C-alpha cells in the first residue's frame, strides 16, 4: 500500500501550501456568511484538512459536517485527524463516491465544499447534481489550487501546448495579490 501512504503524505504536506494559496477574500466572505450552526457537506474530503482549516480559522464553531471521499483510507486518516475538533461540530465521515452518496440521499445542506475536486470530475454533469443539494440561500466553496504543474492532454501540437503552458504559468507567477506581484 505504498502508493496510498504516499498519497496520504502528499495530502498532509500540501495543507500548508493550500493554506497560503486559498484566496483570502473569498475565504473571508465564506466565513462572514457562514450560518452559526451550518450543515456542511464536503465532497472529496481527503484527510479532513478543510474541516480542520474551517475550525482553526474560526469559520466553523458548531454544526454538522459531512465529509465524503471515495478512498476509505483517507476517511480513516480524517477520522484520526478530526478527533481534535470541538465537540460542538458533529462529524459524519463516509467512504463513498460523492455522486453515489448523493444519489442515496435526498438531504440538502447549508454549505457545499469541493476543494481540489472539480478538476477530477465532469463539471457540466457534476454542478447540477451538487447544486441540487444546496438549500435556498446556501453557500458553496469550490476551490482549485494551482500546484505548479500543467498538463495539456491529448497533446495535439507540442509547440503550441508549450507556449500555452508558459503563458499560463506566467499569469500565475505575475498575478497581482494585495497590489504586489
């Protein structure tokens, strides 16, 4: 199970990278609009770093948090990591395919979270299924973080792909944050 262990290490190691990469303005807006005791669903929850982050950064003090990930091992690790959350946060951790999970329930949630998930699914079919579970007036936080690598597939024109990748990376390197590059 070396590959699973390596994946768990990767998820744990990238938490600090994600902490710095998350858009602070969007995060602040989410925290300010978060209901006092929300019912939250996170799909693709991995090892629970988003739940940890929500609690540590003060956005979640009480409520229900349902974390779903298709990998039973990541859910097992999340169960261990999230033992330190306040007792006012009631956790449900489920190892299942997110869309199979949604198909088996009619529940809706106040907040939907999909961190580093939407790049793994077919967005045109995924979004309607996710949004159908969001309560009226609910919040959603669907984030992707650039990890420094870009792969264009299928490769059609290596020179054009290289140019697109260089220009894209340039936009990531030169983006303006807080008035600074």
